[in-house]
C-alpha cells in the first residue's frame, strides 16, 4: 500500500499530465510560412518603365485598370510617371518642396503608387497552385504619400483580398498623413484561406479626402502557405486520461492486496 507521501507524488504527476493535455487541447496548432513564394514579380522589377499601369507601362504578372502607377526608385518626386492626362504625376518629397524625403522600401527599386480616391481599381495577380481549404500568408511593405500640387491632410490604407468574395477583404491600419508629407515603409501580413486552386490576389488603395489625392505605396509582395503543427486531438487526450485512470485503479488494487 502506498504511504501518504507516495500517494501525493502520484496524484501530483496525474494532475500535471491532465493539465498538460488540457493546455494542448486549448492551444490549437502553431502556423508558420513554408514552401515557395507563390507571387511572381512581387518587387515589380520586371516592368517596362515608369508610367500608369496598363496605360503606358506594364508590370509582368500584374494588371490594373485604375489610376495606379509604377515608379522607379528616386523618380516619384523628380521626373514622376506620365498619366492618362498627359503630364507627369509626382508625389510630394524632398526634391519638390515636400515636408521630407520619400523613404525607400527595404526591397528597393520599383514600387507602386495608387490613388485611393480617384480612378480606384485593384492591382492584381492570378495565383495558381493553391490547395483548397489551406491557409496562406500574404506579406508586403506599404507606405502613405500625397500627389504633388495638392495640399491638406490625408489618410491612406490598403485593402487586400484573395478571391472574389467581398466578405474576405482585409485592410491595413489607416495612416493619417500631414500636409505635403509621407510615411516610412511599414510591414504587414494577412492570412487568407483558399477556396479554389487559382484565385486573384488583389490590392485596392483607399484614402480620404476627396479631391486631395491620397496615394498608397506598395512593394515586396509575397505569399506562402502556412504549415500547421499538429497537436493531440480530443480523442487522444481522452485516451491519455483513460490510461492514467487505469493506472490509478491498478495501484489501488495492488495496495489492497498488500
């Protein structure tokens, strides 16, 4: 028969095991990005030069019918990009009297500038090779800016979606931009669940106020599947509890026999 100290040690071990099982059941699966980047040309380096996308310039693997522009690094507040109005469109920066210099993303090189108030339309890419029901992490850098020649405070953000379901759109935080200013680049990630093997990845600029063009900037887009680390199912935890229960019963019988 176990003495009092032995019973206490056994019960402590039993309770600890059950507590661990409970924590596993409640914690859920851990997720981490795996595999290849499913986005092609996520840094916009493969392009035909500065300009309004799909009007007077093209970006490999991307399409857009809106007032959205490709800028090479260092050109947004200097030479700018020609729009469908004929003249170059520029953003406020240190080279044209802006409050400060336009920052460069960590990716460097080309980036997107999209009007969040006028001619708003998504920039998008068709993503293939998806697994239905699997989760994918979309990561990117973004910043806020303003069109040169206009004055006043603005707000900027991005809306992002995978697929055509209006209910699955997600948004970055809203950046409040001072007059003639811009923000630094910010990293952002979102998780989407695939509903088809091929779906459109879309980025839609949004901003205020009307008539004082707010511009959202975009660079370094990537998308990877999320792997899930398996944890014990409830049935497995129940088996663990049952096994510990049998151990208690065996101990009791052994104590009675002694």
